[in-house]
């Protein structure tokens, strides 16, 4: 098989996107410390909602009046999804003085978990996301947010559905897929 007909290496593309997300996470830590650790998981979910809603608004209006496109918002969704997983497992803190090494350890653990899930689902679904529109990825992320909000409103109780953590993991992976598709030249809407 020659290079022109070779399939993209999804794992490598995913790793590249998540490395970019982690680099931004670390730079934000340098600027703000662990201030996000005061956020309860519900606030993290709402922050992801704000990012996804901005993406959808830009897609529908066809322009952004703030000098940032949608790609950076998908990266933010990845990072907030990881923050949400941290808050779910480790709780929020009224004194956000978390050391950098612990945060990066947690970050890496959740990235590894999201990556394993992505590879499993990608195998089963046959890379269907590669044929999806960016707007569809946005809508699925919004759906996951609304599911998460409903579970949060029900105090975490579910009868047959996956929990909040599964929804955060899916948001991370769909946002990473959107960045990959954008980097490949897919239309933003």
C-alpha cells in the first residue's frame, strides 16, 4: 500500500491532539495554578456547555466576533472533560493549592483511560467519526452535556445509562475527533 492510499494513523493523530491539549493545560497552570479545583463537577459541566454552545453558535452564524475559532474551544472541551473526571474522583477543593506533579499524574491517567476507550470504540464503530460533519460532533457533545446535567440533577442516579464519567470521556473523545477532522481540512460546520 503506498502512502497516498494508506489510512490515517488514528492513535498517532489522537496522541498529537492530546499532547497539544496537555501543553495548554500546563501553560494555564503556570498562569492560574490549580484555581479550577474549586469548581464542583456541575460547574465543570456548565463550562463545557459554554464552550460547546459557542462552537454551535459560530457554526450557525458562520462567523466569530471574538478572535478565536472553534478549534481552540474543542481543545478546551478536552481539558475541561479531564478536569471534570478529576473533580468526580478526587472532589473539589476550597483551597486549590494542588501541586503540579499530582495534577499532571491525574491528567495522564484520564488521558490514558480516554485513549483506551477511543481505541475500543473506534475498532467497533470502524472509524465512523471520520465521515461525520464537525457540526454533528458538536451536537453529540451537546447531547452528552445535557445527559450529564440530567444525571447531575438526579444526584448521579441512573437506572440503565452510563454515568457522568462515561459522558465526560465521550466528550473528550468527540472533541479530539473534531480537532483531528479540522486539522485534516474538514469544514467547520
